[in-house]
C-alpha cells in the first residue's frame, strides 16, 4: 500500500533532477553566448547589515554587457537620473559558484557564491556601531564597495518594509502587469506611494540607529533598479532582501511567503532585543505573514502597519483582503491608504 506514494516521490525527484539539468544546460548556453557577445564578468555588491560581532554580506557575480561608448545605455549606466528599462537587468548571466573575496577592514574572507552567482554569507568581524564598508571582488572583476550597517547593541527598534504596492505602486499580482512593470517600464515611470518616504524618513529621525530592511519577493536582478528607485524617492537607505525566481531543490518556484517568513525569523534570531515595525499592504499576503510572525514572536513586533489599496489599485492587483479583526491581538495593527494616515496612528502609539 505504500508503494504508490514512494513511486510518486521517486518520479518527482527524477523530474526535479531533470529540470535542474535542463536549467544548467540553458545557463551554459547563455554563458557561451555571453562570451561571444563580449559580456564581461562583474561583481555587484548590495547593502548589508550586522552586529558588532558579525555582518551579513550580500552580492552577486554576473556576466554583463558592455555599453557602447557614448550610447544611451552607457549614459544610463553612469547617471542615476537616466531612464533604465527593466529588461536590461535581466540580460546578465549568473556565473555559477565563483569564488568571491570579501574585505572588511583588515579582515579578508573567501566564500563561494551559489549556482545563481549569489553571495549571502555571514562574516565574523569585530566592528563599532555605525556604517562600514565591505569590498567584494570575484576573479576577473573589479572590486566593488558597499555599505554595511552595524547595529548598536542598545538599539531596540527596527523597520521591515515590503516594497511592491507598499512603498512603490506596481499592481504586481496581475501577471501581465507584473511583466510590464518588471521588464518594460522605465525606472522613472514607477510611482512612489504617497507619504511613505516621509513616514519612513520620520521614523529614522526619531530612531536614528534603527535598522531598515526592505523585504520583498522581487528578484535579485531588480536590486539595482529598486535601490535607485528608493534613493531617488528619498527613502532611507537599508538592506534589500530579495529572492531568485525559478527552481529550488524541492519546488518548481520559490515561495515568496516562505522567503519573507524565513527572513523575519532570521532577523528575530539575529537581533533578539529589537522590536520591529512591520510595514506591508493588503494586496498580497503581508497580513497573513506578519500575523503568523507576530503570533510566534509577540515581543518582537512593535506594530503592524498595512497600506490599504485604493479601489483602482485593488482591481489591478486582482482584489485585496478585508481589514481583519485584530482586536484580540496584543500587537497593534494599523490600516491606512497612505503614509500620512500611518504616521498619525503611529504617533498615537508613541512609535513616531
């Protein structure tokens, strides 16, 4: 009686192994084509965070196209004010498992990136609270610098914010619009959510040492685009925690909800004394994710702030959830259509 499930499991395992082989073969072809088209290896470093004893370093190693000198693409690459179409971020090809050198002060560490070229590692290093510089370099690439925010052990407050439909209006859940916003729309055409930049900026003024984490289900390919968007719209700087699309060891597609929950759990473990303000929207699964986390870690959540989608946004987003009944929750829940409304409620809670 147990044979059928076992056969099904074996069949699924064979199918996943076959899918991974196909994926590796496709990437190998892309690497060959990139070589013919004179793509050059490049190390990309993302902002990280950490404590006085360790830091989380994030980066990626890719083959990227060289813009033609004097071309519009070169001007866009060198000038953050230029329009950049989203699809350009997806023409790069990840280099599988490269060795990457990480230098933080006098500490030098060598790590191996994953099959997608992604570096996500913890480096043990003794640092004072504040902002520090990490230098990443893979073989054949120029070294690149990024900022690492080292959180003071006395800090008791932090912010975790979603991006899509929370700080940036994207209407992401509709597949066609998701593709349009991700691959076609220029950076400057993306709209900031009213009042959200001011809200987050005011929070960092009141809590100047608080870590700010942007937690999204968006792909790492979009990280440079998102970072430029946040900077241009005057959002406070913070680490981006994104994900890769596609196959995992046991799934056809990565779970966005699992990605968010795992990172929230990780933050709770890394900073056991910090209470987090969780900011999201009611267009996807943020309420369920934050509610689940708050139930397991009531003492780690200062409040949950949910941006309510407008009628037009909810139509584009494929609907939205109704405001839940959180009267029994010991964690304050805030609902508002914009940052100004959230600011009012957070002031009443003495968080802002």
